[in-house]
């Protein structure tokens, strides 16, 4: 079966030439901090399913959520929908991962990849990482490990591309929430200057409510249910062959379509430049 060899091959990259290990003093904040979003792919979901012996559909309903990832920090209303692990991580057992062999790629990348995609001097100053010992005192990353991390990032990018197409029919699946900006604001404190910062949870609650009422979640769950069947895996494998080609040719994520809620259904809208 193609799935098992593929998972075994990518898992080799997880620790290849890595010298990182979580310090004993670490309270596993990365597994608990809700502001640190852990995106997963459908391949990650299959790996978790095989490792835990639980159905992918059960994992999705109990341990995964539809997340909202803003594209630009200055524009919190526009972002892409993605699959994310709930926080605190449901697989954290004390200070150990109960499904370590089948953990998602994002977990295997952290924290090393942060020092590949961002300034090593700036990262420790971010408020979210003030209490992360692995960020405040980062381990060394050899050239060989750097190449392995870059390869793993490429693998993850293709898996996310596949997941988007399998669930949403497009990648990335970007939504604009500006037209629902006035909903559910009761109880959110307003600063003295009359402005307020909406918590990320507000965005996800609005999205979850509308997706459920509009039937989108039912549609996506019907597709996810296929992953618990052999023919569903075969469909995922076939799709991966051509989405890998598209992802390679496109050179990354580039959205030409944006969606907006029309009542409880998502409709495409013109992309403003």
C-alpha cells in the first residue's frame, strides 16, 4: 500500500541530523499555547489515525478544528481556512506525545524551522515565545539539518495543497470576513481610544457557526469520511500525484479567488488588488 511507505519515508526527515530535544524544564507550551496554531494536512490526519487506531473521522470531530490563518498581520479579516489541532494538544500525555511516531509535520518542524523562515534575533522577542526555552536558547542547526528541514517544509507545502483540493476544491481557500465584522461583538472590551482588538477566537467562532449552519461542515465531513475506507485512500493518492505537479509548477500559494459569506454559504467574490 502506498500510504505506509510514504509515511515511513517522510518520518525519516523528522529527526534526520537533528540535535534538538525538548529541555526537561520545558512545560510543553508549544502543545498548550492557543496562539501557536498547529496546522495539519490530511496526510497528518491519516498518520494519526494509523498510529492511534482511531478513525480519521473521529479524530477530526474530537481533536481537530477548522482554523483561520490570517494572510497578513495588518489585515486580520482575510485569511485561509485550514485544519488545525485543538489546544491544548489532545495527544499530550504529561510531557510526552502519546502519538509521537505519527505526529504532524508541523510538530516535527518546531522550533527549528522558525529560525529558517524568520530573523533569529527577532523571534525570541516575540511575546508568545518569551517562556519558550527552546526559542530563548536555540539549538544549533547544521547545514545538513537545514537541508532536511527545507525538504520537510516542501513536503508539508505539497500535503497542504493536496488537503485544500481534497476538501475545498481550491488552494488556498481564502475567505474575507469584512462583511460580517459587526457580528458577535457583545462582551468584547473596547479600549479608551474607542478601538478594540478582536481575539482570534472570535474569528473562528463566527466561521464555525456559519460553516455549520450553511452545511459546509457536512460537505467536508462527507469527504473526510472517505479516508476511513480503502477507496478513499486511493482517491487521495491519485489526487496527490497531480496536486504535487501543480504545487511545484505554481511555486507556492497564490490565491486568485476569495470567498465571502452570503448568509451562511460561502460565495466567490472578485479579488481586489
